[in-house]
C-alpha cells in the first residue's frame, strides 16, 4: 500500500499539480499527448478490428490474408494511442550534492537548505505525479557513471509509490558519465516517447550533443532541465576559499574576487552553448536554478513545452 508521506513529494504538491496538464508536441505520432486512449479508430498504433473496404480507402491497409481466404476486401483498423510514454532520467552523480539555496518545506513552512539532487528529486516526483495523474505512462532512471536505478514505465498509485520511495534511497556519490549514460538510455527505451533529463550537465558539450542526437534519432522528444545552484553561476564569495571537486576529491584554493568576472563569463558561455545546441535540435531546455520555487519551475516548463 502506498505511503502517505514522502521526502520529495508532499500533499500540498498534489493539490497544486492536480489541475495542471503536461502536453508535448510530437510524442505520439503527430498529435499532442493526450489523457486517454482515443475511442476513434485510425491507422496508428494497436490493431483493433476489421471493416469492409469502401472506395477511397488506401489499399495499403487491406488485409491480404483475409482476402485470400474469403475473397472479400477488408481494411485493418487500429486504435489510436493518445497517452504518452515518458522516462524521467535524474543525475545522481556526486556533483549533484552541492547546494547553497533555501526552499520552504511545504510540510512545515520552514526554510531549509536544498542540494541540486534534492531539488531535482522534487521536480522528478512532481512530473511523475502529473504524468500519472493524466493516465500517461512514466518510468524513472537514476544514473551517475552508470545506471543505478531503473523503474520501467507504468502508472497508478503503487507505481508512483515505487518511484517516490526509490528516489529517497538514491544518493549522489560517484563520478558522472552523462553522455555515455544517455546513449545507453537511447538504446533501452523500447518505444518512441518523452525523455526528461534532470541534470547539472557537467560533461563536454560536444559529447552531450551527440547523446542528445542519439535520442532524437529514435524520435524521442527530449526535455532538458539544467539544474544549477546560483552560486555556481556567480561565485559570490567574499573571502579566499578552498573548493573540493565532489567527484574526484581534488582541491583548489582561490580568492574569488580575482577570477569572478572571467568565471561568470565562462559559466554563462557554457549555459548559452547548451541552450543553443538544444534549440538547434528542437529540444526543450529549461535553466532550473535551485532557489526558484519548485512550482514556478514546473509552470515555466509547462509554458515552454506547450507552446513550441
């Protein structure tokens, strides 16, 4: 039986998300992802029944086996599949442990510090709830330098419970290999659908672009939530500090004021480059800063994906 309380999903989130709808162009054979299987018959996904041929029907839909047996012309009809199949991929590498932002805990109303991974997990749970609530299928993949968590696409309260609980057990601890992992994901997902990537994207932009194109080659619609802490953008420290790489443990002592301008310029160039490459590949990109309230981030995402 599903639990009533989760770390990354609160009842207040359900109330805010229940009336929101996640629609993305191009996921289901030329139509918007819908809420249910269509009652109308067409020629898209699953075989439904035969009907007699009438002049004007395309002969490519004739059932030649039936014709050979009965000497009568019948058309194969198919049931249009309008529910979306989605896979949420969340980065669980060590760099996602970083966090200086504060968010209000919806359960207590108190401010609490939040890491990139915690923020990403709240977004992942919120999106999983929205997709499941509109009768879509949703799966989850958690990864660092390899896939550490894989929940196949499914639906319903028990399936959501599995996603929520599994995310609570996942903790960022290792190095990342984002591009190679996305290549694996592209080969794993059996049917065309929606892939939502939630990551700080710490990888070579050219390798990332290649992985994105691999997913697009299989006609998946890709949404990228680029999660960053605002301090990663600003380097807004007022005294010398020692930085430790969360993935390889190396250390570097610097005085931020000596490099701040150049650092900010390089980070912004990286963000702009990823955003531009996504735009060139018709990938929805959202720069998700962890000090932005999660519900506003979801609304921004909905606005971007619904008006392409």
